[in-house]
C-alpha cells in the first residue's frame, strides 16, 4: 500500500474542492493562544505605556519637552506595574502559541522553511518582551510611589525609563517577520488563506516603509499585537490548511 508524503502538498496543488476543504474537520482552538498573546501584548505595550505628566501635557498642546531625570517623580507606578503583569502573561501565551504551531504545523509541513520562520519570530518577540516588561516592573518597583522607592536616585530611574521607552516596542519585529512568512505560506505553499497572507504582507510592507522613511526602530510595536490577534482569529475561524485535523 502506497502512502502520500505530506510534504508533497507544498509543491502540488490541493486536489480537493473549495467546498470539501471548507468542510474538513479542524483544530480551531490552538490559534487562539496567539490571539490572546496579541491582545495582552498590545495592552502591555501600548495601553500601559507610562510617560511623565509633563511630556503628555506638552504632547496634548502640540509641543515637545525634553525628558530628563528631573521628571522621574512624575511617573506613577500603576501603568508600569500592570504592563509588567499583563506583559508577562502575553509572553507566556506567545510561548504556548509557538509550541502549538510547532506541534500542529511544523511537524506536518516538514519541508516548509516559512513555518519555521514563524516559530523563530514568535520566540524572538517573546524573548525581547520578557526583558522589556521586566524593566517596566523594575521601574514600577523603584519609582517614587513603588514599594522600594528611594533605592535608586533619579539618574538610575531614568535609565530604567529609557529602557522602557522603546523596549516593549522593538521586539515585535519577530512578529512582523512572521507576517511575511505567512504571506509566503499563502502564495507559495498554499497552506494559509491567500486573503490572510495578502493582508499580512501589506501590513508588513507598511511597517517596513515606516522604518525606511522615519527611521524609528519601534514602529513594529504599536499595531503588531493587534495584527497577531486578528491573524490568529482568522486562522481559527477560517479554512487554512494548517488547521486541518489530521487523523
């Protein structure tokens, strides 16, 4: 009895009809770990982003202010504290999602380099965010209204503040790279919805264009958590081949 190499699916078109593929039994739960990671990461990075009061008031007036150690007394503990806790939860969800992707996708499409790029991007983001959210927790701990206030002078607090300035934004580069990998899987390997792959590549190109034009290293951060959540919900509810249940 002959067997079919599942890797042949990467190089030959699927012979099932669209209707048949849509009716295929699916594992729809595991991509939701990625959705949870994206939403938690967006909250920890953007919603709980902490700035000195003077800086935010100047921004509201359309002005700018030089942020220096003298403004560290204007930082409040709670945004950094919540960013630290929610951020660590996001990292945990990213790691679980990366493990699920490896178990459900990499082990099935063994010749797909793009599938491994997805896993690598997720782990790069998780590793970087672990440090970034840890720095937010440290700033919450040592700040003026923190439980260990006074252990560091303003210059020391300013170091932690600068680490949290772009620290929670830069590591999302790994998820941005994942977007391009999904595009490859959609158009070259036919394992991801082509609409999802196209949207992912368009998003990635917009951010890369921002890198080139603006030169801001944290541009991947503001929206990548939301993109990850949308992409993973799309995977869960859609008909991409990576979610088909294998007997």
